[in-house]
C-alpha cells in the first residue's frame, strides 16, 4: 500500500482548507488534529490546529458565528478517505508560536444543542416510538440518521411499538431520549451530527471492516484486565487512518494475539503533517458489553 500521499480537508463553515491550500508568505502551512468519538451519550470532540493561515483567512474563521467543523482524512491515491468528524465549533482563536501563527478550532458533535435543548410536551395514546424519537432528535437539532429504521422494529415492554397510554416528557432533550430508548432496549449516540441508534448488545450496522496487518492494523491488539465492576474486557488496537472505523461499527480483527468480531466502542483519530502521526486508536468490546 502506498501510504505516503496523505489527504486531509478541514471545513469551517463555508471556508475550506485542504492539502493544496497555500500558507501565508514563505512559512509552511501545517495541520494537526485530534478527534475523540465513542458510543457514550456525551458529545464527541475534535481539536484542529492549523499553522500559518493568511491573516484574511484567520479573520474570516474567527468572525464566523457558530460555524460547523468538518474533518475529512485518509490517503489520496488509494481513495481511502472519509469524513471523520462533523460538529459545532465551540471556539476559534489564533496564537503566536515564535514566527508562526497557530489557529485552533475546538468543536463538539451536537454539543451546543446537547446542552441547551429542552422539551416539555405530551404525546397522545398510540404515539409510536419512531415519532417520539424523531421529535426529540428535532429538538436536539441533529439528523435522524438510522433512528427511524431501528425504531420501526423495536418494541416496548408492553410488546407494542406504540405508547398505549401516551407519554409526557419534560427537561433536557437528551435525558428524554435516553429514557425513551432504554424503554425499548435501544442505545443512542450522535455521530457526525446525526442520531445513531442500536439495539442493546448489538452493533449499529451489520457491515464490517476487516482489520489485519495487510489492511492497516498497526502492531498487535492487547486485552485489558477485566473491569471489576462490569466484568467486561476491552481490547485496544491501533490502525492507519483508514475509512470505516467509527463507534458502533463491527471490526473483524485478524492478528497473532486477537481474532474475532468486536464492536468499536471508541476511537481516537490523530493526524499531523508535521510528524508521522496518522492513525486511529481503537477500543473494542464484545457484543455483550455494548
């Protein structure tokens, strides 16, 4: 595999900064990013640092009100590139580091709506699980994702997919979503600005990614000690920054130390055009642990 032609693209609002973007003056333009994503309900987070943008570009970025951050990365020649993060910018600022100017962008996936969205409403008897989840997602200002498809086949403790006596919800939207999903043995997270639902102890989708030394696995995966509280055992793995590795995805691991199908519980993407960092750190779990 030719892995020397790294690809990256950072979009902040309508402003696009990519591998081909030129720097200010004679100083080189560099980028560093770190993205942390998981199946937990807390927002995913990303930090991007771009060095030596032009003064005009810095002004445009820092004056934009509540822009969206999108990060795409991978390898140009092989077509191995993917959108690894979409989220709301929380802060954009520039600082001087010797002769260089470093612009930092901090972002959360659905973070702004996660903290501020609230609901106070009642649903009539016979309201479907899909309708209620869709309404809450709208209040959180996140895309519906796979929620309607998953909710369509989920059932409540009554054996029905509808709330026979109706439902009243009040308070933070995320807490209402958590309560409604758990009542149907569902779990949720926000991934790249859209709602991701999955059934308890199941991945979010049935497609898989093979991870082996020939497809991007770096080194040997390791098993952690058993969690004394839950009894779960997690597996840590490292791979090249390749598409398809995200929370809720099933990874087929083939290595000398670990072999089998596991669910990606969390992933940390790290990229830098200054160093050789261009990888993903992955936490995997058995189906029964998610």
